[in-house]
């Protein structure tokens, strides 16, 4: 990082300054053990020790040759630095002037001649009008009516040697330039400039139309200031009408060479043109669609913004009402204040709550145990019936056969070989012994008996023996 001469001189002055009296050291100064340089007059204020409170070391008889040499040469160094600063400032100013000259080389209010590249005339707006009238009369036109919209038509030649730039003056408005160039790649570019500052030039719009062999291209845009450089206009591809070599209009220009160019100028507050650049069009219908009424568009946008503002205000009012309703619902009706939340409950309240919770838990457990016992009893009853059937499968059939009457050939009589007269038995529900609820810790013997009976029933099933055949 470069230091300026004045700042560097200040740094040198601080180095050779006495820390006590804040003045430049003389040739005779004292040096303490830690390296502080103090002038002789300040050393007398303290008895042989450094006057700086943080140091307080004794002075030595050694010399500091670096400080002595700097004291001898400091004035010459400062003079050299000031001279370097002056030369640098001159160079910067010269560079600024050359850069400004390269940009446009114009003073405020002056303009270049845009008709030909060979003409180097520079002048004010009034001088430029006289220059065009006397030196470029074929390319200059002046209108005295001043009616709007202003329209100007030209018939031009696409030959390379023909000058395509035109100048025209509209009374009570200003001087305009039709700047048209052709690149080596056969790209035709055209735009409209005004001899005025950019703030005034931007207040005007133009419509540029080029037609050849019933093929047309239209561009609508904003007028630019003529104070910009010619190279910038050529590089700026976002402004103006472009005809590339791939288009049908370019081929028609090369074949016919003659084409018609029309320009229409309008003020921004009365314009009927679209500010946006429309797409390339090949016929009159597409170009007419791209021409939009500026006033109507502005009125529509204004109405749309009003509607949006009304909608936004309604939404804000509804949100405020909702917030107010919430606040009013939280306010107590008698005190007109928000209800105060209760403080932390005492230990007695917590203890009572715990006791109630325990009671509820014990009740729920008792109810659940009763349900479990009931289900176990029903399960045990089912087990007893199944076991008895498995152990004695033909016992019920034998008792029925023994009680059946001895009627030969009677339907429903199963066994008639006993020849014993008896009445038909009345069906009765089987007797099942009621058993206490199941408890694995008390009724271990009963479980063992059940397992024994169950195993015996399985053994009888495996055998193919039957009591009554």
C-alpha cells in the first residue's frame, strides 16, 4: 500500500520527537537502557532516570547513530517527498484530461457532426444547424410547421459509398439525427439521436420503418442523446433497428438497392408508441399489432394499481379486526384486563393430587383383575367339558341306548337288542362342577391332575377301541 508524502513526513516527525516536550530532538540527547531518546533539558527534570513513568531506567552514555543521521537528513527527505507528490498530482490531472478528451472531446453544450466520418466540425446546437445547412444540404431537412406527430420520409440507396445519415430540424422542438450504418458483415443498423442532453432526449419517442420490395421492418424506441461517442453507438446492440444478413429484407436490399425509410417523432406525454422494442415483423399486420396506445396502457395500469391498493387496504383492515377480536376475547369482562394466571400450586395441593391419582389407579386395577378372573373361569369350564368328552366319548350314547324303549323297527331307536322297556329320556343340561378362580401359586396340584387327565384322553384316542360298537 503506497503512502503519500505528507503522511510519510508526519511518521518521520513522530520518530524523532521527544516523548516529554513533544518537540524535535536536537543533536544532544540522552538514551536510557530501554532505548527512549529524551532531550537534555528534559533529563534534568528527573534525577538521572528516565522521565517516562513506565520505564524509570537510568540513562546511559551510548549514542544512537540512526536517530542522529535521521535528524541531519529529515529536512531534505521532506523536500523530496513534497516534490514527488506535486509531480504525481500533475500526472493524474493530465491523465484525467486525456481520458475526457478520448471520451468525447466536447465541452458542455457542444456536439459532433454525425453526417460523415470525415467531417470533424464541433459546435453548439445553433452552429450545427447552420453547418448542416451550408455543408450538408442534401442530408439536411428543416420543418417549420412543428406539428405532432412529425413524420419524415427518405428514399435511400444501399450502395456502400452512399451516405445514409440524415439530419432534420423540427421547429420548437430541436435538431435530430438519423444515424444509419452498415457493417462489413452486411448488418444494417439505424437509430435516432437528438442534439440535446439525455434528460431532454429521453422525453421523445420515435418509430423507424424500413421497407423494400413489400418487405418491412419496424422499430419503436426512445430517442438518445447525440453527446455519446460513435463507437459506443455501434457497440450498443440493445438500441435501434437491426437488419441481419439472414433476413429476407436484407436479401431484398441487396437485389433492389433502393429502399424507403420513414421516421415519426412524438413527445412522451402525447406519444402513441410502444416503449418496448417489438419483435421483427415481415408484414404490416404484425407491425400494427406492436403499436400500442401509450395513454390507454397508462390508464389501465393506473386503474389496476388503484384496485390493488383497495384490496390491500381491505386486507389490512380485516387483519386489524381479527387482532382486536382476539385481544377483546382475552380481556376479562368485569376487570377489563387480561386475567392473571394463577401462581404455582402449594405442596399440599400436589400431595392431594398424587393421592387421588393413586386411588384412581387402584380402582382401575381392581376392575381389570375382576375381568381377568371372569374370563379365566369361563375358560376353565370349557376345558372341563372338553376333557370329560375326550376321556369317555361313548358314555352318553350308552346311557341313551339303555333307556330307549324296546320297539322293533321304530324310527329313532338306535339299539334294540337289550329287550328292556323304558321310556324315552328327557334331555337335561350336563352337570359341571364350579371351580375357584385360577391361581398359579395355590392350585399347582389341580394343574397336575388336569395334565394327567389330558394325557390319558390322548392315549384313549390313539387306541382303536370303543365301548359300544
